[in-house]
């Protein structure tokens, strides 16, 4: 997978800028395993760090299932970005901003 093409695609599919996607990538790389994926326990840790209000395992497991679009049990960078963009959009719509 060509990282430049991935970033270009993500800019088109999300509301994130290249700078924001770069920051997300830095955080993702720090947390992901050698294959560039987050397993469920690591995803749980990352999510708790950035969304401490999510404490119920059932909710976190469901978020993992929704973001894991290829159903391989892991969250890759593209899945994380697209899921984060969707969540950001949803919060904006719900708040009416």
C-alpha cells in the first residue's frame, strides 16, 4: 500500500487535513504492532486515552467491530481514520454545529 495514495484518498474521504492525518498516523504508529494494526486490547487502551468517558467494554467492543471493516480482528490506519472521521461528523450533527 502506497502511503501517499492512502493519505490522498483519506483527505478526499474525510474532513481531515494532511496535517491532521499525519498526527493521527504518528499516534497510530506509536500504538500499532509490527504489522501496522491495533488488536482489540491495544485499541481499547488507545480509545481510553483519547475518549476516557468510554468505560464500558461492550461499547468499546462494538466500536472495534464497526471500525474493523475487513473483519480481520484488527484496526488498520485507514479504518481508524475513516471511523474517526465518521464519529467526528456524527458528533457535529448531533450538536447542531
